[in-house]
């Protein structure tokens, strides 16, 4: 299978809470030297995938959020149509228009749905993707003078990188049923476990991610590791996570808080990068 050819570096086209774009330099020493197939079940903004895209033969990308999966599929398969619809949103953007689009919960056309999500993501407060219990986007409009609603070059680069990616909706446990090998890499980037009793918010969508889910994920991590599959995982630096992954290589990573309602609290914080190798 052919490798992705050299091309200008693709990068995330969505703003995403917990995105790894600024951490890649710290992650780089821990990526395997060669990767045949890259697996990522918590896709989010896709920063790690885009960083590795030119080095892997293929990728299996997924998320439990069907709207996010649809966005990636449309970027890959219907780039021009998506750009056209985003340019329309850009021309019409205003606070009133934002709330009109936010209320459009029943769109059927995949490209319209994808354009809506990207538009809201680029114009909402702090670029935060958040859903209520019904799965409806509920973030207020942000205060931007010139939001980057449509960047054709960015989307085209992302589409090129995604050509060798299979993209589908699946849960992290489904990874156990894929035909993985010791030359692959599985990267888990789940919603982080709270580091204190007051930071109990663990998800930006209706699916949630509890301590029990963290334990199930750790079991999947161990099962893959026992099969000799290289596995990498990001999570918060707290005793609960350190205990779950006891016996594996645990690497502290220095990250900046990307989302906080008070700018003065957006300082450095330690996170963990855990590897099975």
C-alpha cells in the first residue's frame, strides 16, 4: 500500500477542547519510528493524525459523535461543496444569523450538517464544542471581528491527508475487533478525568465519560498491550489515572489550559502521555 506522498503539512480545521496541536513537539519522541496503520477512536480535532499523516500507510479514524464523523467524511469526500456552503455562512454571519443556524437541529444533507458544525465551531464562544443532553449544540456566539469561517487551503490540505483514512462512527472498545499488528499504533485521547472534586465536567457532548468508562478504557489498553500492539494514551495527571496505568511508561507533559472563562487561570498544567512500549 502506498504511503501518503510529501505535501504541505495538513493541520486541524476545527477548534477542539484538549486539542494536541501545541503538544506535538513533546509527543514526537514517543511516536514509533514506523507505523503501518494508525488507529484513533477519539478523533476530536485530529492534530496527532494530521501530524503523522505523511508517515503512515493508512489510518482508521473514528468517534462516537456522528456529527463529528460526518464532518471528517465531508471534508474528505465533498470538499468543494463544503467550501461553497461555508462561504455562504461567512457572507451571512452575524449574531442573529448564528443563533438561527444553531437552531437547525434537523438538517438532512450531510454537507449542510458539516458546514453548520464548522461554522458554529469557528464563531462560537472560545471555539468550544458542547452539546446538551439532547445532542443539540448550545454554546453562545463568540466575540470575533473576523472569524476564520472558511479557509479553502486548510480544508483542501486536510482532505488530501484524509484520502487514505477510513472514517466511521465507533466506540473505543471496537478497536479490539480490528486486525491490528505490532507495526500499528493506537492512540487514545479520551475526555480527561477530573483532577479535582470541583472540576467534575468530563465531556463536551451527550455521551459523557465517567470513571467507569476510564476503567474500561484502561482494560482495552492493557488487552492491546498484551497482544503486542503499540498503544499511546493522553489523560490528566492525577492519582486515579496513574493507578489505572501502573506498570506502563508514564510521561508527564506540560500543557496550557486552552479553555477557561477567566484568562488568568489559563496557565500551565501537567498532563500524562502513557505508552505501552
